[in-house]
C-alpha cells in the first residue's frame, strides 16, 4: 500500500517509514501539508494518509477535510491521524474532520501494523463496492455512468494540462439486427452476443462500457482519428468472426456498426458522444457492418 506520511519531524518520518517498509508498504514523507495534499490529489495510487495534527501550512484538521473531499470522488482513501497532544482535541473532533482512525504519536510498531491491516480490509471492501456500482452486470464492462465519469476526468486533465496533450477518440458500437437475434433465438442468445462483443472490446485495452441495450462505447486515449479508425476496424472484423452458441447445434454470427468521433475540447464528452452517435447512424444507414467517421461537424466518411 502506498502511504503518504505528513509530520514536521524527520525523526517521526524515519521511525514510521521503518515500520511501513518492514511491513511491505511504501512511504512518501512530507513536512509540508500543502505539498502532501497536492501529491495525494495527483497520485491516485496513494491509498492511505498518515498525518499529524501538528502540520503546516494546513493544520491536521484542515488537511483531513481536504483529503476527505478527494475521497468522495469516489476514490478509496484512508486517513489516519496521529498526535502527541493528548487531551487537546477530542477523538470526536478528529473523526468529524474526516479521519478514519486516531492513534498516539509516535505510533507503536504493533499498533500501527494492526491498524494498517484493518485499513486494508476497509479499503478492499470500498473498492469492491465501487467496482460493483461501476460495472454492468451482463457485459462486465463499465456501465454508462462510470464510463462518462472517467472520460470527463481524462478530458479535464487534457484541458488543464496535467497530462501531455493528446487526442481522445470515441467509438460508439451497435450490434446489427439485435432484435432479430433475440426474436429468432431467444434472449439468452442475445445476452451471449452482448457478452461476446464485450469480450472483443475488453481485449482492446481501451476504456469501454455498455452504453445501453446492445450499444457499447470505447474511448481511445492518445490516438487521433486515423489510429482510432484502425481500432474500430479491428473490432468490426473480430465481431464479424464471432459465432454465438444457441441451445441447439447452431451458432449465430453477428456484425456491428461503429461510429467514430474525436474529442475536440469545445463541448466536452457529451459533444463527442453526440458526434459518434451521428456517425453510427450513418454507418447503419450505409448498410451496417461498417465504420463511419465524423471527420468534422459537416462531413461523415463511411468505410466498409
């Protein structure tokens, strides 16, 4: 577990780091609470913050409040407080400030290790709850809400310059004649078709979701429309090669239509998904089993 330690004393840093490293954790130590907060905000691999109340320029209570705002993203983040000022603040105040637990400073080896084990159990439960809330049950891809949250987060990082500027391209994918598959072979076969297409999308390694019904969305990061079109064509070919089993010996083939649009930064993810939807409509109108790319707001290129 990656743990940020915040305390004005480098002696505390050394003693706590020794315990953490010996227990298999990674310690990142800060004397400046503002710098620690910035690191936690920028590094989502930080799972726990162990902070004193006696910190500057933010005191420990304010730091806890700011950290708790980050944890409401949603992001699993445990906040443990340590203080040598016994009796100056009640445990209730510490917990009300956003902390998950409190211990004396310097923390004893056995107590700190035990509290970190309890913290890992709690974080594991939180991660599982978030995973279940973000996952579409049938496809096991992200659901639409989780996909849009992550996509907006990526877009914000591009806009504010916290990631190297690179395009993002959205693919909107629809299983062709899906109602016919359901009507002829039953909903169980339709469900199997959705799972099969989801498997193809999962293999791309890109951010993918079940957009709704038989539609899926994929966000290709760091790639312009040309490279994203290659991904789209690979998905189309892989889906055309699928054969979905039925209760009998028959196996059902399927095809997909794909709309492609590049995020421009002008109107956020809602805009790029609308353009991808227009491109998808063009692909279906053009005969299905096609990739259609929206090159700009007025021109759509259809490719078989």
